[in-house]
C-alpha cells in the first residue's frame, strides 16, 4: 500500500494494525472491548482513505471544527489537521514528537497548540499533498492563525498556490448567526466544488447527515448509561470518541462504533458491573480534554485509582439532529448550528459562560465527585478560566477541581508519571472514600 498524498495516514494505518494485533492477541476476551471496536472501525476507514487517495480523489485538509458532512457532497479524502498528530501521539512509542520538533526547529512558537503544530511538521517534512485547505475562523485565534502559516509553507514547498477556503463563524449563538453561518457553509461547498471540478451532490450530503443523526441518537443513549453507578463504560471511551468524531464523519463505521459501545454498556448495566473489577471510588468530569499521549492512562485511572472519566469536553453534544427532508437552506442552517455548538467550539469561541454552565450542569447530572482540568499549553483561552471554574464547582455543587499543566499531545512537557502523582495526591487530600 502506498499513498504519496497522505503519508501520515499510512503511518496511522500501520500503527492501528499493530495495536489491533496486540490488543486482540493479549488481553482476555472481555477486556478492552471499546478499544477493540475502535481499532476495528478505524482500520476500515483509514484504509478507505488511503485507497481513495491512491485512486486520485482530491484531498481536503480541514479543521476539526467543520461539520465535515458538508464535504460529503463530493468524492474526496478528508485530512483532519488536529486529529492526526494526536492519534499518532497515542499509538506510536514516541508519539508525534518528531513532527513537533520539526515545527519548533523551523521557528514556530513552542507554546502553540500541538494539534496543528504536528501537522505543520508533517507538511515541512513533505508528507502531505492537499488540493484544498479549509478552516472556519473558530474556535480560537491560536489554531486559526496556524492555518495560513501551513498554507504558505506548503505553497513554498510545492511551488504552487493552494486554494485556501475560510468560513466566517459569528461570535453570537442565535438565529441570525446560524442563518449567516449556514450561508457561509453553502458558499464553502460551492467554492470547493469549483476548485476540484465536482458538482455538489446534495443527496450524498443528506445521507451523510442521516448517518450522523443516528450516531447522535446513540451517543445520547450511551450518555444515559453513564449516569449509572457504577458507570458501565470505561474511561478510555472518552478520548476514543473524540477520535471517532474527528476521523469518521458521515460513514457507517461511525454508527458501528457507537452501537458496539451501547451494547457493551447495556450488558454491563444489566449485571450491575463497571468496566473493570473493583469498586468505582471516584466519578470525575474533565472540563477540558482527555490526555492523548498515553493510551494506557485511562486504564490506570480505572484500575488503580478506581476513578471513572464520565465526560470530557468532547463527549456531550449540545445540539439536535437535522431533518434532512427539508430544504438545503434548512440543512445548512442546521449544520451551522451543530458546528457552532460542537464540543470545544461551543465552549471556546465565546466568553467562559458556556464552559462553566455546561460543566456545572453535567457534574450535577452525572453525580461527579470532582473535576480534573487539563491546562493544555496551547489553549491560552481555556487556561485563563481555571480559577473561575474552580470557584464555580466549589460554590455551586461543592466539589473540588484539580488543574494539571501539560501538553495533551506531547509527553515531554509533563510526564505521565507526574500526571499520575498529581492525581494520586489530589485523591488523598480530598479522601473520596468518605463520600
């Protein structure tokens, strides 16, 4: 297999295959079930992307904040800029460190977000070929500012001008804004169609949205099971769901993964079981991201600490399904509303009110004992809200919050040993056994 357009996806495919062999050949039959399902579906999808790239389909490099279903008007290959460095950081022994270092050596600020910095390193290393690069103007200046840099450097390397399509995402979340942004999404589709020489097929778009609608309904069911004590779903589901949302839009494997997780949850719930042996001692919410650079961390949390990650910022969807029987205008407005309320976009593109309100609500709803905040080096806007969030947890629901300074995609900034030690100390200080 060889795809000279998207070489990092070849690396990812080999990493998935190796991890899948290890997981299926090592642990007991009923262990790591969610991870096994994830690897099975991801393997199929990434292989499809590679085959499609080999066949000559256009490659669209895009931000995770898009409702990626819009691109399913076309035959194309998606490359999600933020996803590829972080999934490789989880699956490769040295993660994406090589690509971070390439970007740092070039002069890109060390404190920028490693999600785009990793992709920047891959571009500088000549590993990607794009037909179009596209991003909205949100959720944060740090990420949006990196896209023009990647585009300009890519143009210099390839000695050509690459189409760069931007959509203006409004600040306010109201009907007027959703109408405006829906028109922006429709414009993006039209412009990309002209660039790649394909007429948008809106029936394909409807089918992709129908797939996503079904997935949204299943996710809501899964989240209902998370309210049970003990929680029947392992903590690893949280970062794995993030990857599925990023890498598998509008495709049947998206439904397949969430169906698998729902069935696992139902079987365990019927028996009153949690995902692992032992007592569920601590129920945690993570108001920001899970840790991506260590795939085994969640297992340590479940097994050694008896703690469950109920939800992180990517696991609860604050939007509804879209009625695809209605007009194209209605559909694009629905996609705009989903996009502007997408996890992290909703909480990062405006003031901190949504982040605080959302996680106070979720902590009450899921009976959390504490919160753990990953103060990611690249997310300046989120780090600024830590104290306000800590006070809100304390004053409104009486639970403590731990904040850990780290880079969620680079293990060298704060080691996993340090992360574990901080969590162990936090649990000892608050003695959750007395809850």
